[in-house]
C-alpha cells in the first residue's frame, strides 16, 4: 500500500504516517471528484474514478470517509508531493503498517481496518467467492 507521512506542522497527527490521500469534498463535488482532486493535489497523481464506487464508506460523527482502493503502478520518485500536506511517501506491507500503528508512528486506525483493506483489494462486496 502506498502510505504518506504528514508534515510536522499539521494540527492533527503531525509526522504520523497515514493511508494515502485524504481530504474533504467542497460544495458541488462528488466523492469521486474530491478523491481525484485530492490525489492530484497531494501526490501529483492523476486518477480517473468516473463510474467507480468506493470500496468502503465509514461514517463518523461529523461526516463520512469514502475509501477507494486503486491498483496502479506508481514510481514514487515521480510523485510531486504537496508541501503543505505530505513530507514523504513509501510502499508498505500490511505487516509493516500494523507494526507502525503499534509503535505509534501511524495514525491509530483499528488494526481490523488495515486487515480489511488488504483483504478486499481488487474485490467489491462483503462475501468471498467460493
């Protein structure tokens, strides 16, 4: 998984590693448009989510997160990181992310969420194909 490290001057979770690309939709944005814009702003990476539904939507008190899992070959050396948001990016395995959560180097997501994201990679729905 491509993960990114937040800048040290960010109000929330400074210097912490996170899932790649986060942000908010603005009035008139669809979820897909917001995700495309944020990906280009934060990483300099163009993606097309037209007619793509999120793999997962997580609700919280003041809103929701749509999570898209994008399979794409990316050379991280070619990314243009947004200085206001991202200080570094790297590829990480599930085990590495879980270890980083335990060491408090990664935003403290539920470990079960990280397992789920890796489990549903390249799949939609909640059932295994038998």
